[in-house]
């Protein structure tokens, strides 16, 4: 598309005519929204990337496994809970009834779109019956796991968080959900989300705005806001999310819990409503790294390794600066540097690096997600789009404005950035960057002020997460402290493609260094 501001109206009017949009009011809204990303688009237009297009990041070879600390090291961990169920020390029915009671206590938070209590209790009864027969239900025996309402769940209507489509009753699970069931998990309802997973606040206009259980005046993040809230409220130890620009890690950071986006392609996304095919990931939001690890093993089809070990040596780490040190709130920078200092004192080798090509990465993400999302949801724009929330409709419409040349150039930039990140990692085990450059914004807050700069809140929340969607690298979000207001700060641990095990191991090692009050117990939440 043209980046000549004077030609914007003519270009957008031509697109509107081509797409059959008759209202000039829509064109004016497009122009206002595109102005937010004008500098990114100008950078894209001026760039001359030499890399080959990256249509999809490489899928790692199977056979790797996750070494994790023994279950029970953290109170109420999923692996500890499952171990008790497998030994018949605790009944799955007791766990299910406790979780249902907690869900009722949090009904006002709009965490679930649907939760079938009879179905939950029936699943628990089946697990208890299997244990009574001497069977082993699996590594997630009796663990309640909430599912984002973007995935097919047998017996539930999949809404995608929208009323623009008639929800269809699912007669079978998405493969990822089926794996959780086979591992003994109790599928615990479907969670609320930002409409069609295209946003970061989870202020859903159709099913209600999700409330952050720990910081009620702050957004819970999105798009997997219901899943993050379900874990933060202590209803479930694990919830499933999707991540296209940060939608697992952003709610995890806003709610003060753990979120893991695996390597692109490791977890099957069949049966999941697509937003942007080459950016979509599936993964867990969890109360701790241990819980994220056991969920990931099941989702990726890896063998149970509940007696895994910690890393044999302190990790080698790369702290990314450059773009990742710009427009960062002082409280966030302070908490991240504190954890880096604790890691250094514990024996980690840390060096600093910068990836300058990251400066045009945001443009590549913006063009890719917009283009693919508009195609994935083209049926919703075939009419007047009135069934969509206003923010989602606008984003889908803008995705129709990019040229094929814009899209191809964006794919070449993705390859360039991915290779640069891997080069920057060198011989290190992982990269460290903040998850969010700012504290969770207030509910309804559209602008964040950092160092005298007024910046769009939505763009701020995806700045440090989306680079690892467009490059497909595994990324773990881990709480690492609080800012001066007492709001949560999280750090990302990022690894090479396919080295999810290393990322989780480093995360587990870092988690032990985090000040105790950075990981709040379930019973310390408040409404």
C-alpha cells in the first residue's frame, strides 16, 4: 500500500470501492487507525530485505523431552495434584467440586463463556472409577484445565468470542484438547476471550469484559484473558490459550502467572479457529513453570518425565537491549535488571546484545497478521460486518488494504529477524527480554505514557511478544517482581526453534530466584 500520506484517502477509497464498502465513514476510520502504524509502514516500504521469504518457521524434530523438577515442589502444582489422584489420596471428584465452587465465586469476572457442571463432575467420576480399578489415568489425572473458546471442545458450542457467526455444537475435541483428556485432565469449561482472538484487553462486547482477578482496575490482557484469569483466580492450575501476537504471554503477564508459547508447529492447531495461520500458536497458561511443563509435554505428545532434573549448570543468557530497552517503564526495567542480577549472582553468565533488524519487525507482524486475519474471516466481511465488535471489524477491514508485495516483503523480513535473533543467541541457552514494556494498563486506558512519549496501549502490550510469533521461537513469560505501584512485571525466556525443553528448564531455574511474593498463592487473590 502507499505510504504517501497525501495519497491515503485516494488509495483507501479505491480499496473501499474494490471491496464494495460504500460508506466514506469507514474509510475515514481506516485512515485514522493506519496512522498509528504509519512509521512502521514507511520502514517496510523503504526496506530492502535480502532474506528468502519465511512462509512458516521450521518445525523441530520430534524426540526431545522436557526435564522438569519433581512434582509437588510448588504448592498446588498440577503434577502434585495428579500424583495424589493417581495414588487415590485425593478424589478427582473432590478437586472438581472445589474448582466449580471457585468458578461460582468468580462469576462476576466473566471468565467463562460456558461451564457445564454436570459434565465436569461426570469426567471426574470416570477418573475416580479408573483409579479404583487400578488403572493410571495419566500425568494430568484429575487436573481441571480450562479451554479457550477458540478450540473445539466436545459437547460445547465454539463461539470464538463472537456473535457474528452462529456457534456450532462440537461433536469432537480439537486434537490438543483430546490429548489433555487422554492424559487424565478434566476439561473445565470454555473461557472468554477478546473477540476472535484479535485484541489484547479481553473486553468482549458480546460476553462481557473479563476482570483481572488480582488487579481489578487493570486489563487482564488478551486475547486469552479468560484463561489467564482462570489461573490467576485459582480456579484451575492450567488453562489453554492461543498466541498470535502474544495472546498467551500478555494475559499471563497482566495477571501475574506463567504463560508458554511453544515453537511454531509443535502443538497441533487443528480444530482451532485461525486468526493468522503462519503466526498462530497453542500453549498453556499456568500457575508455575512446572505446570506449564507438564501441560506442554502432553500437548506435544512427549513422554511423561515427572521426575526430571534441574539444569546441570547455571544457564548462559543473552539480555537483549536496543529496541527491547526503549520506551520501557522504569519499574519494569528495574524488576528485570534485579532478576538479571540475581541470576548473575547465582552463577549465570549474562551478556548483552541488540538486534537492529527488529526495528522493522513490527511492520512485518502488522502486515502479516492483518492480511491473514482478513482472509481467515473474509466471510464476516462479505456482508456489512455489523455482527462484529467495532475494533475487530476495523482490523479485518484494514487487512484488505495491503498489497501482495507488502505481504511478501513482510515474510522476507521475518526470515531476516529470525536469523538475527538466533545469531545474537550464539552459544547461550536463552534470551531474556521483558514480556511487557509497561505495567498492565488500566481498564479503558488507550494511551500509555513512557518517558514523556504517549504510546498506544495495545501496541505497547504486543511490542515485545509479537517478534517471537513472527519468528516462531519458543517463549516463556515468567513473573519476576512488581513495579513501584505493586503491579506485576514479567520476563520472557526465549530459545531456538525446537528447544522448548531448554526454555522451560531455564525458566524453572529463574523461577527459583524470583522474590517469593512475585508468585502469589491461589488463596491470595482478591476481587
